[in-house]
C-alpha cells in the first residue's frame, strides 16, 4: 500500500489533536439565532447558507491564507458532498478542496474513488485524476480523468473510458453521462459489447434506462453463435446411405455474422438490432446486401428488406466442415465453387440453421441458368432451393421451363419441376441432312 500523500509543512510545528473536528463556514459566519446547518448528504435549498465539517487525525490551519491542511483518515463534508482521503487541503477563501490518496466521494446515489480530486464548492465542479471509478444508478464508469458538473448531474470522462451497465460494456476515448436522463454520448471510436455481440462505430448515443444504443458512421456488428448441426434427409430404409455428395455431420459449428452499415440501433437487454444505410451482412461463404436489416436473437432471425441481394458459394464450406465429400472431378469442383445469386424484396434467415425464405419477385441465378418466381426457400442442410409461384426457368443453353414449383439442388446441379410443367427447347437438324 502506498504511503499517504503529504502537503508541504510549515516550519512552525502545531501539536496534533486526535481526533480533531473543525467547522468550516462555506459562505459567511452564521449570525446568532440562525438556523442550524443542513445535515450532511441532504440537498440544500438554492441560495441557503451551508456549513462544512472537516475531521482528521492531524490538522494545521494557516490563518493568514485561511487554509486547512489535514491528514490521516480525513473526512470533509460540504453540503451534500462527503470526501474521504488520506490528505485534504481546503482553501476557505475560494472554497476549493484538494484531496490526495485513496479519495472516496459520496453524494446521494453517486460514489467515486480516485487517487486525487479537486473540488470547487462555489461552482460545484469536481475533477478526478489518476484513474477514477464512478458508480451511479447501476452504471460503473472507469477513466483516467473525470470532470463532474454536480448541479447538472453530468459526468465527462476522457483518456480511454469504460462504462459497464448490466452485461453491456461501452468503451470510447471520450464519454459524457447525464445522470438525470440516463443518456450516454461517446465519440472518437466507440465499442459496445456483450457476450456474443460486439458493435463498433465512430460515435454513439445510448439510453441506459431502456438499454438502447444508437451507433453511427462506419458501424460494424460482429456476433458469434453456435449453429445447430445440419440434418441430412432421412433415408428411405434403415442403413441406406445419404444422398451423393453429402456426409453425416456430427457436431455444431461456431457461426460468425458480420454486419456493416451507416447506422445500427442495438438493444442489449434482448439482443436485437436494426441496421440501415448501405447494409452488408457476411456469414461464412454468404454475403447479403439490403436497404434495411433487423436481427433478433430471441426469434433466431435475420430479416433483410428492400433491394435484397444474397450471394454464396455452393459448397466449399460444407467440404471444410465435413458435411459434403471432397470433389472427385473437375465438374464437381466447379459445382462447389460456383456462386449462386438470389435477388428479392424481403428475406428471412434463421441465424443458427442458416435457412432462408425469400418473398416478392425473386430470381435465382447459377452458372448461366436462372429461375424466377413469387417465393423461394433455401435449406442449408441439403443446399436446396425451392421456388414457387409462376416459376420460369432458363438453362445456360437457352432451354426454358415453366412450372408451379421448381427444386434446385446446388450441390448436384439437378433441377426438378412440378405442377403444370412446360418446357421449350431447340431442335437442331443433323449436319448431313439436306434441306
């Protein structure tokens, strides 16, 4: 434990008195018959005369300068403010207290600890340095420097700030906390994190009572979850092998979703958020774009709305995870590395299973072939796309097909059509046939 801080001592020695209690008048000397001082810790009416108290193991008073120098278990009470420290210097004229060594400040619902503190009683402004810790209304703030505007109940922290509220942690170079409204503003590179989720951006406005953070400018959200192991279709009979190119998964995988946007509003109490302004979502071998995006951990959904585009590779990640077998030919390798592109107006994706449901006029494109319809579903476990509602499809060689329902296998590149199927194809004459 470090030695208590000491202020410069006068050459003239003053006998120590243990304990010593001294009353300090903060404004003027109370006249005879005046009302007694307001109890410590109680707010005084504006303009009322308050009385201070100073208690310590050792104390010196410089009459000419009107300065009290106290050390050893010092307690200074100034109205509603109580300051404890190893040493305190109180200047009675300007009403300024300087505390050093294990400083602890208490004021109603606020508690502060710091190595040093300077408090101006007239303006009710305090400055803590050396690594301050503030506890107020369920929020803990740590910073190298803090400035307190006690009348406004505002704290301004700087030098690398960390604020903890519940299971959410906010870090920033600078932070302002309004104790009355519960609003926190931060700039210069902000991070909001809780278990499984992390958001970064240039600036932020957070409302602590509602546990809501509005992060703006170059915002990135990273969330990590454990995805459920994909399930292969049940075999027709016991002992039947799984479909070609698919192996049986054995365990769940860790899934990382990264969302970038111009703005993300995040609620850390329920782990839900909304992203707007140039939204991009990346997940394994899948990338999506949309005008707006919402996600919800309780409902296990990621919803993309407006000009939705989703691109993904057909099966490279499945090979890495052991879900699909290693390609044995150039054709199989090409199928696994080909990109499937889906466009629609609204898409709902499950966060853990990675299945998708697309609504609105949609189009699925892969290797020169495409299919359009009213609604589409995608199953990650089987890598199959099902398009329904006035389906039109065209192959790379120009063949066309119409049906009520089309099933597309991205791994095997097999297309199946059902319901009112009609196909068109070109008949080319033999080169040896005469006209």
